């Protein structure tokens, strides 16, 4: 039996610009659009692609920590603002740190599977430029265990968590080897972002990306094993995507050729109060990948496109291993050899990923789905990669916290 | 007495001025860090900030809070360590705010000099006026304990002279910060005759703690920084005489400003720099140097005239630029003071283009100061810039190369006359204190 009891489709994806340092229009001291603007922009961007937006039954909003960045809660309340026909329709906000977007995708699918809705609009959103990075780091640290970890933690809590992972990998697999893989990850991210007009690094013209990526870390002001280029961006942005059953697609007026089928997903939760079992691997991501492959009845070799949660370059390397593309400790070589580039064996993070496109945390899981779906539909613009008819699948893996909350999802190109 | 002990009670006189306020920020942070060491928690620390105006002290309070916050945000890694025992402080914001408050709690603000009476380290940063400085130093000597050490921020008055006039018996040193002290790495250190060994070593240790680049200068009026800047400025001023025949006065000012900024790759044009320092300060320093060096060439009639007309440059209390030779909007020059008409001539693009055309283009692949600053290949690019200039037969290239040669001559003379111990020291002052990309003693010309 197929994993899903009925067919679920994803369509009408939309990403806003990821706004923050790097974008020419970004100025830290000038006023910027608020969270409601982003929710509306992304929502309207999605529903503009369907004939009958009134056919949407529910909304799901993925967001991590608007209560702190924007002092705003009750985000479901912005759903009716997107379109007049949404008034009095259900909307729920879900949170799972940087995987809030991933959880939003899953929530929408579950609602459809439960026969409660035929079509659900998912919007992921985050605003992060409202405070300086040093305070933003406090807010984002909520993805870890506050009472158990924060006090001993670093100023930049999450960068340090992954800096420790990088350090452990340096020790185990060789510093130069891993460092070079991390640098190549950065280069790929920027090169892909330069093809994506919505990406935060779209305007990046640095001719020497690799040298930049190799900048030695400065532990006095940042982390011990990683530099700022190893990190995803501080971003404001939102993404939206519509999930629908067959009936839902019909009601929306979307043809099947414009929708990808969701073949399987996995949602895996690890205990926040226990340290990672092994710093040199993303164990939870690995479980989530295995589960989703099993449920879809396919393996890594069947994928034409992949989008992983590269909140840090080292996370990118480890995610490639967790997704089954490289053996333990070999992610760095795999990346260094160009196998994740857009013309490589498995084009990965083809629109820039969290480092190139940006990482509006609550939006990221949705953004990943939007981009994988666009690739499978042949609508990825300059970022489009070849979708091999023999490998008609695309996968995303979205992570919250330090490998704590993970969603994986596999989509299939329409016949 | 150790530096740590002296840091228990410090005074800054002229604390609300642009130099004094910056020094206050640096010292306040250092004192807070010393106090927060576990062994010093019980000790009392006081930073006494003195200025003549209550209103200026209010401005200083706000400035200190903002600056200390900025520094705390940048030093958050260290601060988490410092407050690691404080279980109630968990988030960065708690820690940063606590440090700001702990630092501000050390500070006394007053218009009354009596609060210096326990100070063991005194920074003098009042206006560059010789008589006033001597008067204040005498007063401080009378009020402070007999072993108090004085660090004067004078940028031109010989320290030996101040020492003798105020009767400080070697307890004073020239400790010349650059504007703004919080940002500029350079401190020019000038030892007077008869300096005490203790002061010499305290000055060195303090520089290290504040992570400043200390460059020694000999005790000759103007030292290295103003020894160069004044003559560099005078050269540009003197060039106006010949240039104004071709360009009229506003055009001539524009030309020398542009030559120095774009053609010589400096952070700002020479007239913008004089405005930044203040036409009034520029005039004062010339006077001090003229007197002590007995050199009548250190004078400029135009500067005297502008001062009479009330054109003074310098900065408003909020840090924005006051009009001087140039008129500013949002920090950018938009016009030139026309001495004849006694008003600002506002230039437009057409006017600038006309003059720029006469100067000729910049070398190919020109990159401005800001772009070169962080360019790993900047040395190579600067050399290429000047090599190309040498092959350009334009008025702009000619003026720039003349200026470059003159600037080099001025710098070399500072070494010859014993103001600086070496050309490296002169280059260090210009690159660290004036933010030049290259030292004036170079092989470009």
C-alpha cells in the first residue's frame, strides 16, 4: 500500500525576495515591510496561480519566533487578510524552530488526509532583521534547550553548535579535507543564488568566492571553527505553496500538469534535552531520509533534485551524507568533486539554499518545497536543472534545532 | 603604583569634547573590565568626567551610553565569559545591558573640578589653547594627589614646555588620540624631558590594554601627525592662489579637494579634512607651531579670514559636519564657501563636469579609497594607479603627482628634523591616524 491513503498534490509555489544584507535594496536603518506584508505577498503570489482561490479550505502558517522578532503572536489572524474569501476559514500556526516551515507542509497534508480539507494554503514566514544579529542569536537560541543549554552556550548559540560539529569533523576526517568541502558548498550556494533573482546573494559579484569561503575563523568575535560565510543569512521573507487532493485541484482550477504529487513524507522528532549522539553526523536527518525513501519506495539514485537544510556549510555536507548520497565522512569529497552542483550527479539547493537564497527560518521548509516543486514542473527559470525522466523525483530535508526536528518529503514530476 | 590601581580613580578633563568623550568611552570600558574581575569586585572604581557645560555633559551621557552599548555588542563573546558566574544573566541582551549599566555606574559627571581630588590618572583633552591648558594643568596639579599622572591629548604643544609651565616634574606625557578615539587605532606618544619611568611604562601598558597602535614622536611642536597635516593642508591652501586664476576660487577649492581624495586615494579631500578637524582648530595649531618652531610660513591668510567671517567647520554635538570650506548635506560636500561673496556657492553636476573635464580622467580601473581599503590586492592596485597617473598627460595627473611629491617631502623632513625616529613611524601615523591606504614615504614618486 502506498504511504498516503489518497493522492496529494503541491502547486502554485511562491517565494518573496529574501531581504537582508547582500540585497541592494536592504538598508538596516531604513524601515522595512512587516510580517503581515510578507504573509500577504506570499499568499497572494500563490493564489494568483490558481483560478479559484475561494476553493482553499484552510490555511497553515509556519513561523518560528515572531513573538520575539516582531512582538507578534496569533499569526493565524493574518490569514483572512490575504484574501476576502478566507474570512472565518480555519488557520493554524505551527512552530518547530527552523523546521516550522517543514511542519507547516506536513500539517497541511495531514488535514487533507483527514478529509477535513481539499485544498490548504501553506505560508511560511520570518522577519529577522528587526534586531542586531547579537540579539537575534538570543531569539534563535530558543531552538535549543533554554534552561539546559543557553547559559553555557555561546553568544551566537547556533553557529557555535555547528562550529562544534565542524570541529569534530575536522578532527575525525581531516581539517583541510572538510574545510575545502565547506568552502565549495559556499561557492555553489552563491553561484546558484546568482541565478535566482529572489535570493539574498543574487547581487553577489565577488570574483573570489573560494578564497572568501576560506577566511580563517575569528573566535574572539565569532566561532572557533567556522566563519560568517559558513552561515546562512539573517533574512526577512516568506514562501507559500498550495496542497490539494485531486478534488481540491479540480476545485482550484489547477491542471495536473501544473502540480507535483507528494509521494511520501517523514516527520521525525528527537529529544531536545539530550545532546546529539554523534557530532559528526545528522542522526535524526538520517532517520527521516531512510523513512521517506522507504515510504516512497525509492532511493537516492531516483532523485533528480535535492534541497537540504544548509543552515551552515557543515550542515550541508552532513545532510548530503544523511540523505544517502555520500558515505559517512565523505560528504566533503562529494561536494568538492562538484557532484552537488547544478550539473552534478545530484543538483542540490539549486536556488541557493539557506546560504545563498537566505534563511527566513519559519519560511525555509516551505521555500524548499516551492523550489523542488518548481524544478519538477520545469518552472525554475535560470535555476532549472535537468530532470531525468528515469529519475522523476525531488526531495527536501528540512531541519529544526541541532538535528532535532526533521521533515523530509519526496515529490514526483507530473506524468 | 600599578595601572590597575590607578584605574580605580581616573579623570577626563574636557570630557564632553570630541576627543574627551572618545577617551572616556575607552577608559570606562577598561575600568569596567578591571572591576568585573573576581578579585576586584569589592573595590571602588570611579571615572570622573569633567566639562564646563552641564548641557554638554548631558550630551556626553547619551553618547557614552550609545558607545558603550555598541562596544558591548561587539565584545559579547568576552562579556559572556566575564558574567559566566551570574546565573541570572542568560541571554546576550541581559549580559550586554548589565555591562552597559555596570560601566555607567562607575561614572561621575561634573562641571566642578573638585571631583578630581582622588584621581591617579588624568586625561587632559580640552581645547587646543596653550594658555588654557597650562592654567588647567596647574589647577589639576593643585587638586590631585602628588603622584597623579597626566596624559595630555595636545596635538601640537611641546610636552616639555607644558611640564615646565605647570610644574608637573615629569608626571605628564603626550598621549595624542586620533579622531574619533573609539575608532582610530593610533595614539602618538610624546615623552617630555625628565619623564618619570613609571609614567613611561604606564603609558605603554595602557596602550596595549586599549589595543592602540602607539607611535613615538619626539617633543617638537606639531609632532608627527600635525607636523604633516598642517603642512599638507598649507600646500593645498597655497595652491589655491594659482588655481583660482583658471578656476575661480570655488573651483580651485573643488579641484584640490578632488585631487587629494580621488587622485591620491585618500578617505576624504583635504578641505573636507580641514573642515572635519575644524578651521578653528587648524588655525590654533598653526599658531602653536608657528610660535614654538619660530616659523612664519606656518600661517594662512585665508584661514584667518574665514575665522573672522565665522566659518569654522568642526562638528555639531550630534557628530554631523558643520559647514567650513565646504558646505555639507548629509555629510557630503554640496558647495564651496566663496570668500568674495561671503556665501556658499552650490555646485551642480554640470559645473563639476566642466571642471573635471579640465582635470582629465582618473586612471583606468580606478577604485576609490573605500573599495581599496579591504582589497587584498590594494598595494598592487595603488602602485598601478600611480604608475598610470605618471603616464597621463593631464592637469589632474600633474596636480596629483606634485601633491604626492610634496607630501613625501614633508614626511621626509619630519624624519630629517628629528620629529619622527623613522619613515616607518611617519607612515604609521598617516595610515593609522589618518586612514591613508599608503604612507607618504613611498616609491610611487
